[in-house]
């Protein structure tokens, strides 16, 4: 059996956490490939190494010395090396990197050095071989992963060995370092799992799995034991963000299960994501909730709405408005629109639509939120809606977009609605 394990920055913030990661990896002989992020925050007032590296690039690009920032980065990694009693000559590596920095050094190269240094230290700590992701992960000049070439490279380099590789970056055809967007170490781990036909991709982080509700609103929500890839995608679309958006497809395409686990509570199973193993239709349940805040709802009623729908959506798009959801029924089009400082544009666009559709009735409502419930099985919708409304929260719109039910509520009442809905989840499950 082969497990690919990826550890995020919160799991690698200091020497004690490096040692915790070592214990987790070495407790299972199947964990033979390890992907690491740059060191994260040690406490709330701390800085992530990657943030400091981006600041270094900003200083250099304006011709300002980044030495003070660089010393902070050096101190962090030297402390980790010393705290883990390692022998790696990291001072020389840090001096070499700094000597090569200039206003012309690419932002991607500078930002990638956190993962590189973490992987160097972790490889020695585990007694594994260091394999630079620049040696196997390849992009084209548009920044798209070259899957066949990357997979073949890693298969050759790993070749049954125990390895540590940095997340977040690879190289362009000219050898220049190229990074994913923030959180891209998740993607590297997924690509490694797909390349090596792993039996499991473990993503270790600071949460116990995907939670059934926002812990900032609901006290001690349960973790979701199992999700299908489609269910994860549905929750992610609404607002649940545990993984980088591109981290799922490589393992889903090869039907490799993904397990989200907590570095702080490794005894817990976390959330397993993969193909559904159960027929949920016989066991109806409410799995969990996700939310999206700061929405507007535009309703357009017209006898020819089916013919007009495309033009209306194009008008909204040309106005720079982001449509989250749209549905047409009973001669009425309902559109949910993300608002991010675009309220004025939305009002201007609505007036434009009124002029274009003089026979239509338009109604705009703002300051809304969507509460999405992930459902398995029938006959659960009435219970949820009744619980939310019994707590004084009107539901302005319902959309059954299985596996998720969308309830539109006033933004000011979103937290009340979530708590009420979660109480039904606890009673039903």
C-alpha cells in the first residue's frame, strides 16, 4: 500500500511541529511520499514564511533592501534545524539564495523557497530522499500542468524510494520556477498521488476534517465522516474551502480516495472523500452546511422569459457581476448575484434591464445569504425549512440543486438560520 501525505504550513511552523509530523509519518510504513508546505504561523501574531517571502520580492522590486525580512526567515529555519537536532548546513543554503536575489528575481522563485527549505529539513528528519519538485513538476508557458511529463518524471525519481518533495511549485519549459496560487501544495500532493497510483492521498492540516457547520457560528460541530467527490464539489461551490480548488481532480480522475486529517489529533479518522460506498436513499440524512454571504437576488417575471434568459445573463456578465445561481420556472427567472463592492453596478444594470424589458416585472433584493444543506435521501427539505422559519427567519427562495438544498435568508439572520438548521441535523442523524 502507498499513501501520499501532504502537510500544510500550520503543521510545520516550528521544530516541535516538525517532530510531530515525523512521528505521524513514521507510524505507518505506507507513508513513503511526503509533500510539505512552507512554515506557517506559530501563533496569531506571527507571519507565514510565504508572506515574508512575498514581502521580500516587493522590497526588491522597488530597490529596497529585504535583509531584515530575510533574517527573520533565516532565524525561523535555523531554529527548526537546531530544534530537531539536524545537521543540514542551512546557513550556507540561505546565504546562497540571498546572494542570488535582485530586482530581476521572479516572484515565483522567491515565494517557492519556503517549501524548498521545509522539504530539505524534513527529508533529513525522516531519513528520506529529497526530490525537488522542480525536477518533476512541469508547466507549459501558460502555467498549465503537463500531466504526462510530470507523472513520468516523478515515477522515475521516486522508483519505490521514500521521498520528500516541496509543494507549491514546479518549472516552466525554460526551467524558470512557476508556482500555483496560494494553497497550491494541496495540488502538488494530489498530482503526486495520481502520478504514483497511490492507494490514498492524506492531507494533514489543523482541522479534524470537513466540519458539518462553521465552528465560528455553531459550537463544536461534528466532522463529516465521508463525502463523495461530487458532494465535496457542491459544498466547495457554496463556500466550504478546505482544499485548493484544483487539488481534487487529479485524484478523482484516478479514483484515489482523499483523507483530510488533523495533525493535532492524528487518532481521529477525519473526512474521507471518494466514491460513495453506501446507498444513501434508504438512510436519509443531513450531512452538513455551507454558506455564502453578501448576495443579491434579482427576479425577472415575463411571459417570454425563456427566450430572454440568455440576454439577461449576458447583460449581468458584461456589467462585471458574478452570478452564483440562476433558475427559470413559471415564467420567472431568479438570479443570485455575488456582491463584492458592486452594489452600484448592480443597480445600474437593473435599470438597464428595466429599459430593455419594458413588459417584464423586475424585483431586486439585497443583503441576503445562501444557506446550503448537503442532503442524502428524500423528505428532509420540509424539516429544514420549518426549523429555520420557526426561529423567525423567512426563507425568501428555495432551490433544490441536489445534493444541496439552497435556502436564501436575510444576511442579518444567517447565523440564526444556520444554528436552527444544524439542530435538525443533530436530531435527524
